[in-house]
C-alpha cells in the first residue's frame, strides 16, 4: 500500500535509542491479526499490512489474517510461534481475543487479557492511575440509561458546575478519537453527549486541560520498559479527532516533541509509571497533555497502538534511531520464548 503523505518533523535522538535485534526471530512463524468488526477496522487493516511488511523486511516469516470464524481452526492446524495483535477497538484491546489466544496456548505480543481489560475501560484505568498518584484530569462516567433516568438537563448542569468548562467528552471504551468532542460552551454539551453515545453506551466527561498533546510509546526489548522520545501532536483544527489522525495534512507531528529537557524527563517518567501501574507488557502508548506549567496529565493508555504511516509508535521508534522491523522482530522473539519450556 502506498504511503499516505503527511506533514511531520522527525528528529533522530540517538541517545534515546534502545538496542533492538531480531535474534532467532527469523526462524519463527508469526501471525499478524488485523481487521475485525469494530469501527476501526480500516485503520487496523492498515496497521496489519505495515506490521507484515516490516517483519518480512527483517527476515521474519509472517502472514496476515483477520479475526473471524476461520481463525481458531487455523490456529489449531498450524499454531504460530507468536501473534502480533494489530486489531484496534474492542476486538484487539478489551482482552477478549487475548483470552481466547490464552485458551489456545498461543503467545502474543503485548499485555495479558486482564491488563488489557483494565486499560480498555477508561474510567477504571483512570481510577488506577489516580490511586497510584499519577496525574489524570478529573472525570465522571455517565451511562446512557442514567443520563436519561436522572434528567439530561439536571445531570449536565451538575457536570458543568463540578468540572467547569471546557470539557472533553469521549466514549469510555474506544479509540481513534471516534465520538470524542471538546465542549467549550454549555449549549454544545447535549450534542456532544449524543455523538458520544453513538459509539458507546457510557460517556466519559473529563475536565479539559489545555496544553501540548504528547504521546509516549513504551517498549520493553529485554532490559525493562523504556520510554521512547515523546511525539508532539499539532492538529490543524486544535482537536486530535479521527479525521486529524488519518487524513493527510490535518496534523503535524514533531518527534521528539519540542519540550524542555526537564519536562521531557517528567513526561517519560509519568508514562512509565502509567505503563507499570496498569500491569502492561512489551509495548504501550500513553497519551498525555502537558499543561502550560509543564505538568503532564495522562489521558489514556493504549495497549494495541496504531502501526499505520501516520501512527505515533512508528514515529517514536524512528525518532529513537531504531528500525521498525527489528523492533518487531525482537518483540516477537521474546514473545515466542515465553511459550517455550
């Protein structure tokens, strides 16, 4: 698939590089799962194809397969040494597929099913972050049924009184910015809630923190989790929504982010703390806001980061001076080793 032209700045920071080698991965049979039936199917297919190409470029035997009714028979007939989950949305991130792979005794790159379930549910993940002293914006989770039963106007008035304006409204479960909206005026809040409920039965309403959008990818290639250079996100319309993420020219990325070294260090520390607190493994992407005083606030943590041409994890890998295929080769090699006696 041809690369999608994007506007971005990538600066190599060799000091942040993490050694990556494919090791014995060239002898492995790797399965890349992509597609699924979520709203993010198209993005997942793009991620899967890019992962497939990168693995093959590193000399790793790999094939791409959808997560459908043919998957389990295929796993039984020809068990792979490891699976790379390039599925986004519920299928790849809510822990259910990981649980099925566990039943099949098939190892996979990334965290286990329990940690995935925790990270997938944003209010639960934010509660764990808060319990561990990790900064995250104040929030309320509101199911559609309670929203209706208690009276929409009264509930929204109380939310504004408690959290203030502006607000961020987004689904409690989901990604790619689908159903998310910034609300700067009370009159716009009902429409934002309706738009959110189109993607999830529960809305997360959190205090909007103005500042720099930053994503920090965390990798563990054998020496413990390490933070890659932060990627700064500058959407043209000010909101990093679905169109800004996947439409050429809508967003500029700076890798590494244009942060003071001390702030960059604090951002990396908070991202690593979030990765650890949620019990994650191998890789994750932590999305944060750095406010005007240089303080990072964790928005959410993604256990199955995008791997497309405009995705943030590949940008961070490039900024660290690493090769995408070699990183994936190391991850699948380590994953396959977990299965061996």
